[in-house]
C-alpha cells in the first residue's frame, strides 16, 4: 500500500459515494417526474413529490453535508490548490437549507395553486437538481481524490470512526428512508419506479 493511499481511506469515501448514489436516485426521479408532468405525460402525484422533497430536505442537509465538511476542514491546511473548489462547495453547503426550503415552499405553492403554481415549482426543482449534480460532481472529481492522496492514515481512522455512527442513506433512523424509497419506487412509473406507466 503506497503512502499516498492509506489503507483506511476508502471506507469514509465509500459512505459518501453511497449517499451520493441515494441522493442521485431521488434527484433523477424528481427531475423525471417534473419533466413528464410538464410534457403532459404524467398526472401530478403530490404524495410522490412530497416524499421526494422530504428526502432531499432531510438527508443532505442534516446527515450528509456535515461529513463532507469534516473532510474539507482536514484538506484546507494541506493544499491551496483546492481553495476555489472548497470555497464554492462550503458556500453551497451554507446555502443548502435555504435552497431546500425554497423547494419545499414551491411545492406547497403548487399544492395550493394547482396548475397555476406548477411553473414556479418546475423551475425551482430543475434548478435545484441541476445544481446538486454539479455540486456532487465537483466533490467526486476534485475533492475526494485529493483527500485520498493527502489525508493521513490517522486522520482517516478518525473520520471513519465518525462516519461509522451515521445511518445508511437507503435506510436511516427508524427505517424512515427505506419507507421513502419504497414509496417513491411504488408511486413513480417505470423507468424510475415500479408503478404503472401513465399516459
């Protein structure tokens, strides 16, 4: 094992990447549903939309970003090559709660206003999903490879110990996220979920 790739490095990064996969599944589903409602190929299912927004509001803000912030902080003193990326990512983490709150408010408005409120919800949802995919892409392309190279074995041991106490992104405390994923899978039509195709 080379000095640049400590034995313990993959565990924490695998946790984060698994969370990214879970979030990507929900973000993809949200964008798919919104685009199909917009095109008239799906009827709005407010329960499905609320389930997706609930996951988005709970998982990244409360469970995921604090883990990444720990790695960002460890990287800061080791290199200045990542300062621009870290500045952008940390600012996006600070704006995460307002962003998910705006998405939730747009959904509530859509529920109350009906078709007249769809345009604002569509624009908010598609902007949110696009920004999140860019955010995760920057982390995976620039930050995680650098962390793998630069963090010491002792630092990875500490990070892994912290991460081991976090919930599975596909399950969560009290299986809350399992229920959400099952609901999304059963409500969303193929190819996103297992529900009946809508015409």
